[in-house]
C-alpha cells in the first residue's frame, strides 16, 4: 500500500492511497496477475454510513468486510491504514484471542469504531495511538487544520512513533508504504523513493487530489497488487475511488 | 525502464482516470446504522453475492493448495464460527447476517473479516 496526506499552500488537506493486497496468494501465469487481487476488484465499493438519515462517515470497502481500511469523516478527519509486517504479528494476537485474552482490538473494527465515534483529529489520534491491537499496523491520519497529518507506527501493544506534518521543517506531506519511516525500504520493494520523488516534483503549490492521483499512477507505486486508488478531501468529506490495473511491464509488488 | 523494478518518469495528466491503468469507477451503497446489524448489509450482499462467492472460493482453493488434505478449511469451518460470538458488537452479528444472506459457511466469512490479522504472519 501507499498512503499520503498532503497540505497545499492554502492549508487544504488531501489524503490519497493505493490499496495493494494479495501478495503470495497465487500468481496467474497467463494473465500475469495476482489471483486474489484480481478477484477482489469487483468487490470494491464506496459506502455512505448514515445515522439519523445523515452521513456520519464514508469509506472504500470490500463487500462482505465489515471493518474499514479507508475512510473520511466529513470536515473532521481522514484515515487509512497500511500493513506492517512484524514477527510479533497478527497470528500471536489471534492465538491470544482464542485463549481468552481479549483486550486487543481487531484492526478493521478499530478503524470503523474511530470513524464512528471520534469527533476530532486529536481524538482519533489518541484512540489509534492508545488502543491495544491484535496485529501491528501503520495508521495514516489527516485532520482539518493546518499541520494535522501523521503516520502512526503501531506494534500490537503500543505506539512506536508518530510522524506529523511540519511545515516549518518543509514537511508538507507524510507518505507511508509498508516500512518504518526511519528505516530504508527493502531494495526490492522501494515504492517510497518513487512516490516521494513524484510528490517533490509536484510541489506543495500544485498538490491537489488530481496530482496525487498522478503520483499513485506512477510505477512501481502502481503495481500488480494495486486493487484501488482512493482520493479524499476532508473539507466537504469528498471521497472517490477507482479500480486499477497495472499494464505490463509492471512490478508484481 | 524495461527491467525490474520498471520505474518510470512521474506521471502527469492521469486524471480524470482513463486508459490502461484504470479499470472502472466504484459504485456507492448506503449502510444505515440505525437499522439492526442483521439487516444493514442485506441489500449490498444480495447485489455482490456472486463476486463474494468467487473470492471466498479462491481463498478456500489457496488454503487447500497449502494443506491438500483439506484439514485447514475443515478447521476454519469448525472453529471460526465459535469465534464469531466473541467478536465485539455489532461486528459479530453483522458477519453472521452476511454469511446467511450470501449462503456461505460462517467460518469462511469470519476468516475474510479477520484476514488482516491472519495475513500479517
């Protein structure tokens, strides 16, 4: 996955993501594609969650999945998550759950609960930082005011790091793939360098959801695992998503 | 670049989406949180039932390829339905309703919903 929160010169916040999923779950040699990624594409839907006949939040989902991976609470915050691989991974959390230790939260359910219940960027950040999880993850959160955007690096039990936007330091965007931001990505899977090069080339002045779509359309940020691209703008709660293909030649991840 | 990792110059003018990197737009559905958890996904699942069956079958085939005896799928079908009662509200109830509407084994729909935790292995 690749998630980005960016702030333009006028303080508008944009959040975009590529959802990449299905690695090592069967390769279709004939069509040069991952089997599960392809089969998930028809299941991608946008959801409008309503309460009292009013939109509470919106998301991009897979039909049949009741948790959330990508969402916006109109005028308050935007949220995505990226997978974090770790030896102390989800399997340990699942085993603990089976054996009755149930103080951790399932990732997709936490995302939905945050979008449902948090009423500010800060409140959402606190929940994402403090709630015990069953598996490690990266949460990418955007707010509605200048400087409100961060990557939360989570282990199962606690928050390891929070990297925030910092305009004074020239950090007008935060970008996460699937590696801790203080470490180099695996050389075989370096989507970060390409994505950051394109963000820097775009510049803060020209950043918009449209130019973020350009960044997310550049190989290898776009790759054979990419199922969908979502563009969000907190102001007005705009969310649009597109099912993607990566024509050959294209990296498998 | 025609050798891996097939990097390219930064794309421009890709929006509005079109061409070979764009397959389709995504349709919208409404989930009414005021309706009972057992009802709120019915219309959507009725619409997407066939696509969901295809994905669940692909996951089942993958599990059977990993453990050809079929024991893994058997374990999912027997043990994961027990787990649904332990999931926080309203998620367990929603998952049960989805399995019923789609006509899928409950354990396999539970697996689909906890895939992130399973997959981070």
